[in-house]
């Protein structure tokens, strides 16, 4: 079994930053990523809100630079799917490609936005389909858009989008919102926001970019078309935390609980980025998490000597 001082699970911005910091600190570190190094950010055609790039940068390029920098300082990487972390004198990280041992583990496995699962959604991601109003809202200045969902995230997104868009339709499968009362009051008082009750999206339509939505009323079955330039899906996230549930404490939604130093309920295990509770789910926040966890891991290991 290969042995390391730190193993990082997940190769998005949080994991790559953690790997950069642990490697620069002289810790023998391995990063395990199941897919593409860079995580979800590689799908962003343009990142405008990451400090240091006033003319923006593509998500793929930003991720590639982060990966290159971390490797430059000695981070080892492998493509494999982690299935469990087993406790002992040290932690065993179990993967389909073999098992690895570490004194400290940083979980950066991220989360995935819940998808509508309708025709056109996957094909038009980045071309009018978005899961992040903070990231993409400004692209729809003076255009009509739709938000799908009725919870706090959906209404917060709708309010934010109303600062840019000319009209924001809030599409919800029920006849009342699930968001908190204060958010509801703000939303219903905003002239630009228009609720579309008892309705679900059947299809996202567009030739290379979103042009309209096919909607179905869940009570009458009536199909209608709604012309919009963008649709923001806000029906929740799914943390990739299932295989860690028996070793760290999760909240009711599956997010990993951490303190301000990114420490979990298990000594020597830290969690960063979208998978942890209270994450801002922004690249800059993920990078900050990664740096904090790496420094915490370094301190943890040195205190064990």
C-alpha cells in the first residue's frame, strides 16, 4: 500500500489548491480525482469573477493552470474513484485502482447540481442553461430569463437576476413557494419577477442557445411555450459525500460539517469546497478553503510528531 502524509480526494479548485499548499509545505501528497482535473469549473466557457483575470478566463484554462502549478511543486495525482475511507493508526483511502494510506485526508469531492433531466438541458449548458446566477447573471442584462425552483436558492437567484434581466419568470411545480417568508415577500414585491405556478419544464429549446421553454401545467396538462434567453436551474445540489458518511458527520442534506479551520468530526480529516456545509460554492471560496485545510493539515501532522 502506497503511503502519503496527505491524500486529497477531488481535483477541483479546492483540491488542487490544497495539493499546491501541502506540496509546497514539503508534505508527500497524493490527489485522487475520479474525472477531469479541475472539476465543474472546466465546463464554464468564461470565468469573470476570479481575482487576477480582468479580461476573464475560460474555466478549462483556469483549471489547467491550477493543475500545472500544483504538479510543479510535487503533487502526485491519479485518476480513480474513492469508495471509502477506513480508520486505523492511519487512514486507508480505498479506490478501484488500489488502496492508499495517509496520516491526514482532505475531502474535496464536490457536489453536483440537481438536473431537470429534460431534453435540451445538457446540450445547452453554458449556452443559456446555468446553475449559478452569481456566476452568469450579468450575461443576461436586459433579457428575459427563467428560474426553476421554489426554495431559498431559487428565490435568491431570482432576486439577483432581477438586477440584470428585464424579466424573471419563477417556474415552480406547486402553487406556493417553499422559500422563507422574508424572501417570498421580497420576490412577490419585485415587479420584474413573475411566478409561473403549478408548472414544470418539459423541454429546453434552442439552436445553439436557449430560445424558449416548453412548459406543462401539472394540474391541467396544458403545454405552453415561454420565450426566454436563459434558464437557471435551482432545485438543489447533491453532495458527493455518500461514501464518507460513516467516518465524518454530515448535515441533513448530506453536506460535511466543518469548523472554520475546515476540520471535520474525524481527527485529521478536513473537508473543502462545495461538499462542506456553508460553502459559498464559488471558485474563489473553494481556493480559500483549500489553502485553509492544507495549513490545518500541516499543523495537525506537526503536532503528532
